[in-house]
C-alpha cells in the first residue's frame, strides 16, 4: 500500500512520514489457509465488472483456485482476505460493490488505474476497511452520503484524490460516521460547496485534511480549530474567501498549513501566529493578505518553508526572520515589501536554498550576510530597486544554479561577469534591465560559466558587438540579448553553440545578411527543464519547462539586408517567424510553404519584391499574417487562411490586388510563379523565443525575461 498522495505540494519529510505511518499500519501476514467461497466470488465479481484487467485474470487463473495466492491478494492467519492491493495494474471499468462483501478486508488500494463510475457506498460503509485508496483514477459523479443511521465505521485513511468527483462535498452526516478517521485526501477533484465544519467533532483523531484543487467556496470553518491532533491542513487552489479564523490557531499541532490561490484576506495576527510553534510549512501565497509580517514570526523555530507570494503585503522585513534558523525556502514575490534587505541577518539561515523576492520595492545593495547562505541554489532579486556592484563574495555561493537580478539598477557588467564566473554550478543567469548604457564586455578571457545554460542581458541597453566570450559557453541553450544597441553582424561563431535552442537578438542595430551558418545550430530540439524557478509572463502566467515555449524565430527590428535565405524552409517546427523592420530585399521564398506549423508570419516593413507565393494558402494554421510596407505585386492568394486576414496585412504594397482591396485584379492577373534556387542544404533552426499561443505574438519575459511588450 502506498502512502497518501499530496498533489498540491510536497509536505516536509516529517509530515510525509505521518501519512506513511498511517498506511504502514499494514502488517501483511502469510496465508495459511484458503479464503471462503463467498470471498472468492466477490473477487471474481470485481474482476468480471472490469473492462480491462491488465492481465489480472490470467494471473489469477495461473495461481489456481486458492485466492490467497492470487496477485494483489493477501489473507490473514484465518484465511480471510485482509488486503486487496492492485495499484498500477492498468485496470479499467467500474469498481464493483462486491468488494464491500469481504468481511475481513482491512486495506483496499486501487490507485493509479483508469477506473470509472462512482465510488460504491459499500466501501465507505464497510465494517472492516481501515485504509481505502482509490486515488489517481477517473471516478466521477457525486460522492454518496452515508445514511444517518450508519454506525461508527473503522475507516482511518481515505484517499480519493485525483479523480473526477464533483458537485456537493458530502455533508457532516457522512463524516459523523467516520469517527476513526485519521487522514482524508480529497484533493484534485471538482467538489463544490463549503468545507464541512464538523470534521473534528466526529473524527477527533483527524491529523491530515487535504482538500486542495477543488471548487470549495465560503470561509474556512472556525470549528477546524477544535482539531486537536490536526497536523496537515491543505485547502489551496479553491475559491475560499473571508479571513483565517482565529480559532484555527488553536490547532497547535499544525505543522503544514497551506491555503494558496484562494481569495482569503486580512492581516497576519502576530498574537495568533505564535500559537503555531510546530509549524514547518506556512503557505498563504496567491491571496489578498495585507499588512506587515509580524515580528512574532521569529518564534516559529521549526519553520522550513514560508510562502507569502502574490499578496498585498507591505512594510520592511522583520529582523526576527533571522531567528527562523531552519528556513529552507522563502517566497515573498509580487508584494509591496520595501526597505533594505540588510535588516535581515541571512547568515543565521544556513539551510536556506531558495529566496524569491521578485516584484517588490526593496532598495539598497545586496546584503553581505546573504553570501553566507552557502546552500542557496536559487536566488531571485529581480524587479526591485537594488543598486551597486556585485560583491566578490557572491562566489561563495558554490551551490547556486539560478540567479535573477533583472529589473534593478546594478552597474559594472564587466565586474559582475568576472565575479559570477566563480559560481561553478550556475546554469541560469538573468541580468536584463541593468548596466544601462554600458559597453558589452569584449574580453575573450572571460572564462568560467562551464554549466551556464541561460544568459539574459536584455533591455540594458548595451553598446558594442556580440562578444567572442559567449562562444565559449559550451552548454548555453538560451541567449537573450534583445533591446540593446549592439552593432556589427551576427558572428560566425554562433554555430559553435552546439546546445543553443533559444536566441533572441531582436531590437538591436545588427547589420549584414542573415548568415547561413546561423542555421547550423541545433535549435528547436531541446525539451529540457531548465528553470529552477518558474519564468513569468507579467505577474500571472508562469512557465517552468522548455516545452511550454513555442518555437519562434525573431530577427525583427535590426538592419539586416540581403534576401531571405531559401533554406529557411528547413525550419519546419517554427510556430512564429518574424523578420519585420529590416532592410531585406528579394522575393518571398516559396520554401516558406514548408513551415506547416506556422501560426504567425511577419515580413512587414522591408523592401521585398515580387509576388506572394500562392502556395502559402496551404499554411492551414496561420492566424496572423503581415507583409505590409513592402513592394510586393500581383494578386493576393485566395482560399485557406488568406480569406481571414484583414486588409491591413497588405497595406503599403500599391501593386498588390485582390477582391477585398481597393485595387481589384484584372483578367490578365495570374498567380505568381516563384523559382526556387537549386541550392539545398540541411539547415537547422536559427533561434527560438518564447511565444504565447493564446496571444499571437506575446513574448515571455521573466522574472526575466519577460516580454518586451510587457515592459
């Protein structure tokens, strides 16, 4: 039997061990005699009602008629079936009520299958089952109520998480019969209504209550404060409102309180917080809390995770935070905190691994005490008012893998790069919106950064050229240099970045032709998870993995000249292609028709000539098309997506004609013929930038690197 599943967030080790201990009430005994014919019949009835048994029927048949020897079945010393453990067996179909007829059944685990239908009332009302786990299936419909006359049931652990159960959550009548309940996990369903208020009156031993990822409404019941043994309360990702009732703080054994992504408001009452001296994880992120962090937070000596992100909290961080010496993770992003970070003595937090202060109003310099947190793996200070130069002591953070300093006022980029190269494990470095007007370091002796995968130096704006030292970043996967004042051509060494799949150098002053060797890079092929912390689009949408980024090539807003390479048609995975606002000439290559995944195509504001290839109407997913301000001629293709584009897509091309344009096509107008060059080379992708499928040309920006359109 597996422990309870907690999909919302991983509990601390000590809390997880509670669920494990509950499930390991199991003491499996070797069978010494056969189960009864009635039990055998109940098991076979369960098997018969499955539409797919995952080979279970064959397995049981091979083991003869002795059902105590069947796969997944365990019997006690008296031969009675005590355990039916059939998790991860690829079972499909309904759960037969016949399992409720197993009078000696103690533990039933059908988790991680594809079972459908309702949860039989016979299982909930069983007079023997103490552990029932049907999590990670497709059970649907309402969870049935127990009759009001039901006597006390022995059930201790009920896990119905990650199903399709919906509508009103069972009322207090059902839970009044569960007076032995220790752990209830109903997370990741679609239950509605209010959270029942009598859990702990009927179930005085309740220790784990997980209701996250549902559709619960109303306020948090004050009666939960009567749960004298409650250690885990998880009700995040619902529609709960109101305030956290003071009575809840009477549940002094609480170790894990998680209420993120609701609409709860109010302030954190310092006199109440101190009652939760056993707290290990406090997660109130994504709500409407306001006010300051109370000084009494420092009395929570066991606290390991403190998440107050995306609220409306303000004020300076209390110096007492330094007393929470067991802190591992702090997340205060997207609030209104201010003042200097030096008020907190970070040197007393030796276990700290993650510190996220994105989008606040902190000022001053990076406190020196922060460099004593030698276990830091992720540090985000972006979106504040910090200034100054980086200290050489940042090299003491030997475990740091993710660093975002974007959107501040740091200076001396050369110094920053020289001190940061001493962080040997750094793989993500985001420093855009700093170093304003400085010169891009061209030192080819900038070494280090052996593990760097992401480098963002956008929106500075930096002068100079694309420096040679970048070519030595052998593991680089993402290079973001847009919105600078870089000049010169796209360097030939770009092909040496063998892992590069994301390159944004738009909005500079780069010149020359689009180089063929740019397409020798292996772009568009990586699917790696590379962010230690999520990347944000604005303050809401978040992206954690590479696969969430659409494949885009954007060379817009430079001074690139020459013709569009015919080999661009080899980039068949592209979703968005933007070459606008350059000085490109020649015809639109017909090889563009190979890009059958394109949603966005923008060649506007160039000097392109010739006709629009008629075959472009085969791009059936194309939803945004712009060739305005060129010198194109002839008829606009008809059919396909071209019937949906607005006239503005073709403005500034006086020689174009079409049924929807002012200039109609005459009888002599014929579809254009485009001659393809004979040169055919196996080219790879130029580069990828983040692209939102929902917003057409939306570009992601971080913590970073977020879109230039989002500012």
